[in-house]
């Protein structure tokens, strides 16, 4: 009888549940952060934010099952957890600020991005040379820098708070940050991996004790509610948001390719071109599912790949169990309502860790570059980050641009991406083999987020 590969091993049910729950805990804070960010930007009422969280978790579960179990040409069949990509947050915030776009316009862009992903999957190997470590590292660094602005606004109580920066908000954010750091420093295993969730929980309980949290309306929420597609209306399609989401999917695909290669090396299962295509198709299909269920783009989560490395548990059925747990959580509105009630200052302390680690990961990837062999890489990095900082340092710098183009020129991540790809193509020459090696290095760095 042939031995079962560790990736395909089915563990006993109690272990499957415990390890699957651990994966959910590691990704949960980031998964619910996006609905909270976008819902806050659009000034949605709490019950609608709760619906977003429910739909988000439900779609996460579906996408994870597709990726891990595999359905025909979809799914890499490795221990992968799917979640909302951080790359999409800033572009979606820019879309939310565009007149006439709103949630339905964002969902239309998400669907187009997923369809674009399906269309370009066969050609990813030809695009890879344009995204070596110098490009991906620069982009990921800027993602962290741009998102840190969100974390700072959270810590101050919310950008629109009348008492922004009040001492109470700052103290709670500091408490959350301190708890996370203490858990990471002194805990190990499961507790260390759940440090962000533990810190947010402590901060949340503190604000409840202080009477800052409003649970009014929770009694109207049912215990069980089926997540239906198109809850917020039919998607609408606008050119610039759709093009922006296609760029997001391009960046995501390059990062995901590296993560798949790294995960294959980690688990001892060879990952070939066809495997990568199946994984990317699942990412694209997950994004389409997200748009249909009125949620967001879904991709393979890097922090959960890091968890696979830490635990040494390679069974994909652990992640299948995690997907089932997320499906169940997505059907419990009261839980989503409670999560939606987390004060922004609590998320602020966690944001410093989460977003700061994204930037640190980009720096780590940039460290892998051979600057002696490619001395002009420093020029690519410097100018690209400089372009990305323009809308942060001077939001009105590109005010002369047409309104249709402002989401591009007002987004530091997109400006950095365009500059990095263009400058690298001009000053450096990257072969497909070198780009593949760079993708693995990028994934190894990203797995420590």
C-alpha cells in the first residue's frame, strides 16, 4: 500500500478541528478588517457592516474549499487559506470616494478583476519577468506604508471622529499593541499565532467595560441568516475601477505564484506550471465569488503559509476544516454584529502590527536583491517609493488630473507599481528563471507577515 503524502493525510477529527480553528484565528483579524475599513469609509450602518462581515467569511470559506479540495481545473490542492488581499484595500477606498461608484461599483470591479485573472492565467509565465524581487518588494513595502495611515487613523479613534486623538483612544490602542507584543514575546505555538486576536479581544473587553461600545440593534439580528448573492444590489461597472482591479490581480498573481512555489518546497510536493495555473484560477474564481456575494477579492493568505511552516502540519484537510469553520461563522449574524462593534481605536493597536509587518516584509524581500550585480535596483526602489509617497505627502499634488484618473494618481500603491515595473524594465533585464527564483524569495519573506 502506497504511503499517503503529508499534504493528503487526513488527521483525526479533533486534531483537524483544533488545527483548522487555529488557521481561522490567524487570518480572522485581517479578514474582518477589510469590511470594517470599507464599511467605515462608506459610512454604512452597523447592521450592513455586519452583513459585509458575514458575506466576507462565507466567501472566504467557499474560496478556501475550492483551493484546497480542488474542482476540476481549479485549486492547487495544498494547505492554503483564502482571504482578502491587502493590495486591494487602498484601491477600494479610492473607489469608495469616487462619485457614483459606491459598493455596487466596487463589486463590479471585483468581478471584472476575477474574470481578468481567469483570462491571463495561461500567460502568467510571460509576465513574471516584469515582477522580480525589486518590483514586488518595493510594491509590498509601499502597501505597508499606505496602510499604516489607516492604522494611525484607527488609533486616533477614526479619521472622522470629533475627538480624534483623545487620550482614551491612544491609551486603548497602546494597550492592544502592548498585549500583542507581550504575547509574541512570551507565548509560543497556538497563542503566539493568535497574538493579534488576543490583543484585539483585550482591547475590546476594555472598551466594553468603559461603556464605549454600543450593542443596540443586536437583538434584531437573527442567530442564523443565509448569505445570499447580490445583497447590496446588482454590480455596476466603471472603467477606472475595473482597470485598477485588473492591476491589483496582476500584482496578486505574482505574489501568489511565489507563495505556491514556496509552499510546494515546504511540504515536499512538487509544484509545476499546471499546479500554479490551477492555484491562480482558484484565486480568480474566489475573486469572482467575492464580487457575486458582495464581498472582496480573495487570494491565498501568506500568514497562513507561515503557520504551516511553524506547525509542520502539511495536511490540506486542516485548511478544508478551516474553510468549513469560516462558512459556519458567515452564517451567524450576531457574531458578525459583535465584531462590527469593535471601536476603531482597538483596531488601531493591531493595525500598527499588521500593516507595519507588511512594510517590513517588503524590506525583507528587497534585502534579497544582489545590488552588486544590479546596481540600478536602488534607483528603481528610490524613485518608485518617491512616486508612491506623493499622494500621502501632498494629496492635492495631482489636482489638475481629470476626475476619471484621480483614483490612479491618488493611490500610492498604484503609482509605485507603475513606476517600479516601468523603471525595472528600462534599467534591469530579468529572465524567467531569475524571476521565478525571486518569486520564491518574495514568498518566503511574505510568509512571515
